[in-house]
C-alpha cells in the first residue's frame, strides 16, 4: 500500500466520472491553494478566485503552457472548511470527450496538481473530521452497491446511524471506566463501587453489540450477493428461465438437446439481494466430448453455488436422472422448479414451484422462495441499520470479548485494576470502528480500496 501517496498538503486532482464519451465529465480537485492554482489557468481568473464559497462560475480552461483554450467549463468553488474534504477545492464540469479530459488533467499537472490516490478525497474528509470511519466506509459501499436495497442500507450508515450507535455504547462503557479510575485513585475514600450499576452497563453494552453483530449476515448478503445455479436435464427450460429472469436474450434457446455447452452468468436483483444467476449445461449421459466438458463445468458450478434452482420439465414429468440428482442436492439450499406449466395440466408434485419460463407465470412465487431461503435466519432491524464490513465485525467481536471478561471480573471480585484493562480494550475496539484509534497503515490500506476520485 506504500505505493499510494496521501499527503494532505498536496493539491490533488482526479476524474470523478467514468472514462468514455459522455455529455459532461467531472474533475475533482482539493488542497491548500487549489483555487488559486486553477485560477491561473481559468479565464476570467478573478471570476474564479473571488467566487463565494459553494458557488458555480462559468469560464474557459486555458493551457498553462501557451494560454490556448482547452474547454468551456463550469467550476464549482468550495472553500475550507465547508467542502467535502474540509479543504479548498474546485470541481470542474467539462465536456465529456476523452481528448478534452486528457488535456485538462495534463494542464492541472502543469499547474502543480498531482493525481489523487484511490479514496484520497474521502481520506481527507475523514482526517479533517468531516465524517467518521463508518461513514467513510459507507461512501465506498454506496459506490459499489449492486441493488437499490444495498444502496439504501449503505446510505443509512452514511447518515451517521452506525456512528451514533457505536458512540452510545462507548459512552456507556466510558462512564464505567471513569468510575473505576476514581475508585482506583482514591481507594481509601468512601466512594461507591462501580458494582452493580457497572455490571448493568456492561450487560446492556453486550446486548447492544450483539444486536449490531447479528446484522452482519444480512449486510453481507445485500452487499456481496449470492451465486444461483440453474440446473436440470437438457431441454428442461433452463436457458429460457435464465433469459426471463435477466430480462435479456442472453442464452441460446433451442428444441435440440445439449445446446448449452458452457455456463453463462448475469447479475439480477431478487428482493434487493444481488444474485449472480448462472445458466448451466443440461445434465445427461453423452458421448460428445464438448458436451461432456460442459457438463463437467456445470457440475463444478452447481457444487460451488450458494443456491441451486433445479428445473424439471413438467410436460415430461420426473425422470430417474432428476430423482438421482435431486437426492444428491438435498443437503444444499435447493429450489425444485416445475417448469412448462403452460404445456401441461398434470398435477404439480409437492415441494415444487410451478413456473412457465415462456410466459413468466409463477415467476413472482419463485422470487419469493429464493428470498425466503436466502434471508432465512437473517435479522431485519426496524431501523434498517446493518453492518457489512468485516473490519467492523471483527472490532465488535473484540469489544464483546473484552466486555465479557469485564462482566466475569466484576461478578468474581477480580481486582479493579485488572478489570479496568479489559474496559480499556473494549473502548479501544469501539473507538477503532469510528476511527478515533486507527493506525496509519490500516487507514491507507482501507482507503486504497476506494475508486480514484472518491
């Protein structure tokens, strides 16, 4: 991670929008003196350098080398401390042509800006106390969210809900430590012991931490999603169901058996959960070496999938091969799908979800069953506050373990100075979550995973 530079005194610049042709592009800058530096390559210069905070001005970006016009732009001017990073900065809204963007970035480098490292704008916002570490992490989580629900949950953390919960727990424990330290400083004075009020505080904090920790599975599910394999015999309608679910004609559909020779995958949203849907080759005995390889790959995908949608052709009924495969998959998260209900009036076997991969009939029930299985055992707090960060989970576990030792110590009469060490350990762990106690290497490692320009 040392290859990235995070010197807060540098003037930095980065393209905040994707590379490519577009109506507009946004280039972000930040750093002491950045407004004046851009003013030197902006016409009219005083319009920019004298602009009020949080205002937009219109002008022309000039080449620092020969003062030739590069592009007509709008520039949003921010002055410390009322900016995203807490520093002076300018956001340049230019035309979204690659040559124009490239020339503006080159001009900024000539004017004394360096290329921003990944996540450096948010890093500066954190260092300048514009946000705590939980909100900084939420910024990256919003950018990488695959579904609307995942973005909603990340936005809840960005609002400061998680920070408030952690600080509330920490304040309760801090009060206990203060009481302990007073008693340790004045052992001979008649000062009330931290027990039993202290024990109650610890137990309440442990309960609060457990509640937040219990949301981790849900948070990871909405952040990372799952892999769902569509499996079944040839011509069971797997490719048709895949195309229906992704709402795109991606997979070849044919009455010929063995059309799918390799797997195809695409992301879809099921009840707000990102699902990587995988269409696999049909399972059947064959002598075709290409099809054999496709089946081998399908079996590997099925074995590693988080959930399997096994299709049976309802117009033909359950074959012995279906029975054998379903028996092998019984120990896995499995949904039995009775397909082609538009082609048969036969009775639907118990435990199967009836669908038509052609008309879409029954698809909502299939989605409901998928989400039911995926969310089984997951916590859905009323306030929508969940965590999905492994770092936050590990620190909460560390705090919980330390507080468990505190509880045992207070109940067992362990010397107060020894108990106080465990209280401090819990406080340090909770402080690390919001960024009050953080090592420089950890911070640079975390922010280096952000995208450039964020």
